[in-house]
């Protein structure tokens, strides 16, 4: 079995071993925002000590936008030969309305569908 040869070299300057060990075992906390969007935020919190990752926390904050699928509405239509007061109910993209035309003294019913939303 080969025997290793040890060569001792002098240290070129004064070394503070206690300071080096204190720095080695010091905990360093890092916070980083990885994703920043209106509805989504992802943050990482890392703890590094002894040249290794000691702890990692991932925080995710997701806020789902509120989508209203139902609505009640109240409206008025005014024209040269009509004056309509109406109420409606919307479910998803369909709206059913009912109202009264005060100019023609008649009831009215309407149905509509949303074609585009923005």
C-alpha cells in the first residue's frame, strides 16, 4: 500500500481561524420573488449555512379573479316613439328582460346573448 508524502508549506499571512469558522457557520437568509404577476406571486426564502442549503420555503399567493355568472339589471330605453323601463336577469352569456313601454302602453319581453367580452 502506498504511503502518502506530506509536504508542509508555510502560511503566507496571519490567519484568524476563529473568524473563518464563524463565517462558515453563519446563517445567511435570502428572499427572492420568482414570479410577480397581477394574480400570482411566488417567493423563495432560503437559509444557507456551512456551504449548504439548510432550509427553503416556497410561498405561492394565487388570487383567482372573480367571475360573475349571474346578474340582475334594471334599465330604461328612450326613443322617439317609446319609453321602456325594463328589468333583466343574466345567466352566463344569456340575458332575459321584461319591461313596460309607457309611450305605447304595452308590455315587452327581450332575450339577448353576449357575443364578445372584453
